[in-house]
C-alpha cells in the first residue's frame, strides 16, 4: 500500500506545486482551516494569506483536521502586491459583474487555461473576503476573472466551498483516471448469451408464449446488459448460475419415474378425486353395518 502511494506521489503533476491559493483578508479562522483541508483533499499545498485574521487557534486547526501541515506552512503577507509581484498568472474569483469586472470566464473555460499555464509557471488564484469578495482596486492585478456559477436566488458561496470547487475541478482535469470498469470482450458476451438461451430452453421458459417469446426475452436481456457493460467476473458469475440451472434440470429429468418404473410396483399416490370419493362412501358403510 505504501509503495503504491509513493508511486502516485512521484508522478504528481507540477501544477500542484505551481498553483497557490490566495485568501485576501480572510475573516474567519474556521474558514481558513476549512480551506486548508479542501486544498489537501485535492493535492494543493501552497496557501497564501493576505492580512488575515488570527487563525492560529483551535477553531482553525479543528476545521483543518489532518491538513494542519498546509495551515502551518501558509505564507502570510501584509498586502496583495507582495504576493502577485512574482506571479506569472493571477486569477481573480468574483461573483459581481461590472465595467471593470469584464470579461468573466466560467469555471469550464478557465480550468484548461490555468492548467496549461500552471504546468511551467507560478499561478495565483485569489479569493476575496467572506462578506464582500475582492475590492474594485484589487481587480486590475488579475489577468483572468473567474466566476463559479450558482443559483441566481442565492449565488454567494462559502469561502471554503468556493476554494474546494476550483481546486477539485483542477484536480479532476489534471489527474483524469482511466475507466475503472473494463468490460468483457465481445466474444465472451456472445458465449454468455448462448449459454443463457440454453438454460432458458432447459427450463422450457417461454414455450407457452409462442415461437417469438424467447427471442423477445433474450433481446431484452441483451439491451439490459448492453446498458450496464458486464465485466468478465460478472459474465463468469452468470454462466455459473446457468450451469447450475442446467444441472438441476438434468437431475430432475433423470429422477422422474418412467412408465417402466410404474409397472414394477411403484406406489401411486391417490388423486384428489379418489380421496373425495372415499370420504363420501365412508358414512354409507357405517350405516349399513349398524342395520
């Protein structure tokens, strides 16, 4: 387990070292701690705090949980200008629009640009104050303005939620993983369908519905399994069930008494009609015996 974890760390993209999250005058130590946790969840570790509140307390560290290393490693600066002077690309997040806040990219539009630039350059992503965001005089330092779409009735996001959304989208795009489900080869799927048909025929399933019923049933199963995409393990499991069905049917057919067995003294159970007739004649026999 540790070996796999080390291998993943070695292959980590340089964007996680080049992109820094900048909180401009954060007002809540709990939010600062939550931001640290959101960053560590998504692989980022460079946190910059511009003129922050007192965040070195229990509230911040309890919200950071096991991301206290990000919190302890945060760079604290007195002014935004000290942060952006050595940055290649500055991204400003904003909800408000206006003459100086234009154009504003969506998250979908901004993520590829950030990753492309961040592969070889330092990138700063700015998040403003909890109550009013970035000020108008802070907007000109931004090369790109970014908006996180939200419902018009209440579009204001919590600071840590906004950071997590941006970081997660960057993380997901940069660390896109191969599909976790590997479907079985087509020939294996066709063998399973043939096996299914044999098992259903062994049960005489669909015979009473006409010649086309079994075909319709098999076609429905093809569509069902086609939508899900079966893995080899699942095909093996289904074929095991079909084999069990065929085995039980064969055994039941072998154990059925044939005509020869009935002639050699095999005891036949009385039918319902015979039993009823016996019950009706019993009172008559008792009456004759009394007379």
